[in-house]
C-alpha cells in the first residue's frame, strides 16, 4: 500500500495545490491502475464536475506506486 498525492491545478496562477492522498492497494499492474487511481481521487476530492476536471495525481509517484517504475505511458 503506497500513498499517491492528489493535487488541484490552478491554471491562472500556474501552480498545484495539494489536496491529500489516495492509496494504491494493488500489488501488480492490471492495465488500468493509474486511471483507477485518478477516478478514485476525483470522486473523493471533487465536489463538482468542474473541480473533477482540475483534480490530478502526481504521475511520477503514481507510476512508482503501481510498479511501473520509470516507464513511459506514451508509445514510441
């Protein structure tokens, strides 16, 4: 179980405000771990659809928590 930080992005000030954490409980990568964590963070920390759009994860921390290491999500 590894914690992953959740942020709200402020595009006007070009900054991120830390809201809290969600916990990655899966021990293996199953294909949708990162999207599942993002969905859980948006349900937990956003009170409206507009706030859900601004809610994000620390992706580097999330990849390490899911066991993907430093792998890139984009195809080469």
